[in-house]
């Protein structure tokens, strides 16, 4: 039907016109995405108008006085604007690790029901022992297999990164299959080396409305890059906006995939997503305490960061009823104002004062950095991951990285005059 509609609008001029399905299909995808965005905007506008009317009837005041007394009075609860019974496809990426069983067992253990969270396992590599493990789960899962197992010819220094090229090829194919062939609207991506928290599904189900309604978001992630013991609080319900794409258990919508699909990179897809041309000023939501933890030391990265950081990530063990929590504080218009107040309202201290416990007051404090080297020095000293991707530090939001140090909340922040990331910082 979408193709027929497209052809009706874009009728060929002559009978000699050659029908090119792939090109038309891409145009239809773009058209579909534009219509989705327009429908979403119209729906939110309608609900906003209804909310205004209700506030006027309830208070007997005009809009000017209502907003003067309560600036957030007209804020919408994202749960009101979308499907209350969504289907979120869990897409599990597998290759040649029979330990995929560990992840599958946990997904099936914690999944509330198969209708709202169908599981699709996509396998690359053609590894038969892994395939047999996956198929042993029968109709509890759906298995799709990457058909292109061909070699990828590379030269020079690129040869050592061949694994990353194959992963990117697999991701692109599997996401196209899931969104287009299987026709799912929202996908939750996990990999075969992840443990998940008991409230993993509750977390994503609760944040689904936010992702669907807030245009300043493009993903929900279960991962905190600096989520090591000692760097996080025990506030399991604490969530943040982040300019840094975390990955490692993350959810995206078909709208976003349609943006990505035609320029999907040949390798290093995660760093590509972090580039300004893909992020477009948007953010992700991430938790204080990770809802995933990797046990995959062996892989294409050869244990990069694993021994120093990843194996120390603290996996949440508490069950938070996120679907019963008001999450409107995460909407950009609410979050940014409060974030700036918290960060720049905290006393400024030096690294030396913090390390020497030479801070008379209790409560949060702020350490200022102005250069890349200054940030890296402080991050290393306090046990944080110190790298940048397209100028953004891991977990950063508006340039700020927050964490715990000896039970105290710390904000590692640029000066208040900060306006944008420097993409030369790497």
C-alpha cells in the first residue's frame, strides 16, 4: 500500500519509466517517517490544547496567570500521548558464542510476557554450535540468520579491524529485517554477552513513552559507562539525559532507523551514531545504576577497557517500579533548568581539595575543567573513563559528567559559559 500511494503521488511521465523498487522503497520510507513525525506533532498539539482547556476550567484563570503561578502546569505526561500497550521487539545479536544461552535464559526469566516483548535472535558467523543452542529455545524466540557471510576485503591497517566491519554489516542487515520485513516499530537491542537486571524490561517499558514523544531524544540505554562500584550511588531510580550514546542494551524507534539506514557505516557503527550529523543535538536516557553488564571479555575488541573498567560495572539488583514513577522531569524543558541549577549551584573545588577531603561543607561539589588535558587528568585521577567521542565525554550532558566520590555527588563540569562540544577533543 505505501508503494502504491507513492506511485500515485509521483506518477511516471512516460510508459518507458523503469520501476526501481529499492529507490522507491527508500523514498517511501522517508515519506513514512515524515508522516509519522507530523502525526506525532499533531497528536501532542491536540493533547496540549485539551490540557489547556482542562486547566482553565479547573482554575477559572487565563493561561497567563496559570503559567505565572506554575510554569510546568501545561506539561504533558508522555504516557498520555502514545500506545499504552506497546510491542517492543528484543533483538539479540549473536555470532559464535554458545554462552548466548546465559543471556537468553535471563531474558526469558525476566520478560513479563512474550506479546509485548517478542524476542528475535539474529545470528552472524554461521557457527553451528551456537545455532543449535539458539534453536533449542523453540518457539520462545524467532531466529533470523545473516545471509551474507562473505569475506570483506581490506588493505593496510584496516585489516585488523575486519571484525568491526562484519559487525556493522550484521547490524545494518538485522535492523532492516526487524523494522521492515518483520515490521516492528520499536527495537530493544542486546548482545550475546550481556547480563540484565531484574527490572530491565520495566525500565524500558516505562521510558518507551518518553522516547516516542520527546523529539530531543533518540535512544534509551541501560548502560552507565562510569557505573563502577564507588562511582555510583544506591539510588536505583535515578535517571539522566546524556549527550553520549552509551549502547550496551538500548532502544530505538523506526523513525530513527529510517534516518540512519541509507548512510549506515561500514564499520564502527557506535562511534558513527555519536557523530554530530547523526546525533543532531539529541540525547539518550541512561541510568545511575546499569541495567546491563557485559561478561564478554573475549571479542573483536580483544578486551579493550574490560579489565580496567567494564568488569567492575555494578549491575542493579533492585526492582524499581518505573512504570509507576513520574518521569516528566526527564523532558528537556524540565530537565535542563534543574540540571544547570544543580551543577552550577554546587560549590567549586579543586581536585586536590577533593582528594585531600579538604571540603568543610557536605553535599555536592563541582570541579571545573577548561581543556581536554585538564578533563583527562581529573577523570583518570578519579577512576572515570577519560576518552571523548566527537568531543563528548562518556555520560556527559551539556559537557558535565556526574559521579560519586566517597559518598559525595561530584560534577565534573566546564565553565558556565560553555556552549558546545569541541569535536577535535578525542
